[in-house]
C-alpha cells in the first residue's frame, strides 16, 4: 500500500535545524493554531495536510479504522511528520493524549487507558523529541525544553521496559545503527562522540543500547556554544533527523505500510561527484523513474532551483552536475511539459518525482 500523496510529500521535507537555540511553543489546540501560526511559517509540503485537517489526515493514513493500535500509530506518525517540518505544537497536540494520563486543554481527552504499552512508549519517545525541538525556551510546568525532553526520555525508557520482549518494542537498536553509520560521514569528532556516548556507555557487546538524552545534550551544546565545529553541528542536526525518521518508519510499518529499504533515509546528501553517464527523460517523468535509483533522484530533486528553471525555459534542457551520474534532462515544449508535470503531480510515480514536478511546475507556471 502506497502512502497518501500529502504524507509522502511531507516526508521529503523533514529536517532538524539547530540554527536557533529556542523554538517557543504556543500550547494551544489544533483549532487555535490555524490562526495563531503565520502562513509563511508553514512549509509548502505541509499546507495540504493543514488544509485537510490533522484528524482527517489520520483517517486517511489509517489502513484499518477498526484497529485502535493502527490508528494510534498513525497519530504518532503524523505527529512526527509535523515535528520534522518544524510544527512542534501540532505534534504536541497529537502526542499528548497518547502519553499523558490526564486530559489537557491543548491535546484534549487522554487516550492512555485505551492505548497499549508499545503505543504509550512510542508516543513518549516522540514527546521527548518534540521538547528537544523546543530547546532552551521555557515551556509547560516552567521547564526548559531540554529539561522536559530529558523527563520524557526517562519516561520512554521505563515504559519501554514494559514491552522489552514485545515485537513492537522501541527501535533503539535501529536508531543506534543509523546514528553510528551516519557518524562515519562527519569525521573524527562525530565518531568520537558516538564511541563515548553509544559504544562505551552501553558496553561494546550491547548492540541495542541507545540513550536519546545524550543526543539532547549534544543538540543543546552545539546550538548554544560558539566554539563548536561546523561538522559536529551538522552531525547533531542529521542525527536528530535520522532518529526521527527511524521512529516514523517504525510507526508507519505498524500502521500496515510496507516501506522500501532506504525510503526514510537521508543518504542522498552523501552523493558526490562521479562519472559522466547521461540519463535522458523525454516523454514523461515516469521514464526517469526507470533509469535513476531513488537516492540519486532525491539528490536531483534537492538540486532543482530557479536557475535550472531558467534553463528549462530558454533551451528546454538543463544539466545537473555533482550527482551520480551527471544528468541531462531534455524536456518537451512548455505546453507538453506542463501536462507531464501535472501527470506527475496526480500519479506520484515515486516519492521523489512529485516534489521535482511540483517545484518545476510552480516555477514555470506561477
């Protein structure tokens, strides 16, 4: 089963920026956030979800409406998508009922009595991440975001212990593997951090050890201190993003979606210069999906800019360099290209095809 188009599009724009040390939250219900949040603060890929409504989107995402476990994981998944796109309040409103045992003004009635242990543990994990996003801002109960994040990290671990031997336990091992692999791309500082806070603290033979509070501390230090290297800060940002993506993939699989290996990864950022092989797309963007693998295509998507669109308009062709391989697209006359873009928007050939077509379409035909 393919993900709904608005969901797959929103996943492509997930990132974790530490450019600002604090992100104050409103602590208001979903209905109020629509008017409180400035329109320019909402990422383009999130606008269809905002317009559709969070509850309606959860309905769309839930494969089995009769299965409470399925719906609860869909709620967590959507909360993580909101969070990964910088909308922590929307995430908080969805997560709180599944992780806090009392009713709240912003989240509404608690759902904890009807949620099973793996759901409550996963919601607590997501709750910890959203307060990491809050950063140094003072939030609920007078606590700084990072303090609250540590509280929820502890709650996650204690609640996760209840389902330790459950197939649907917390994906600590997968987070650990992903962050360790990521560190090799960011040099000795990142690898040293992982060795100290993952390998040594957990024990060399403990392949399941992961401590999200260590990543909270790293994010806090690199966003606040001036003498931190650029490489370590970029690693912290990517590690936080990878952790979120691992949780999101886990939740979507528990909803019932079968996701391809690497579909939630960010490895496209690691693609560098290579050979000069040319891939040509002529009649339809779908042709490209047969010739270019997903990571390469996502890299191409990230590189499409207004300058490239100028090339489309002037010569109907553009070369995108520093991808593997160098890619030249030869496009049809504008009217036919407009139709091809619209086709891609409607049918979502691959998750990467839609944002490419959407970006080109909007720049060509504002």
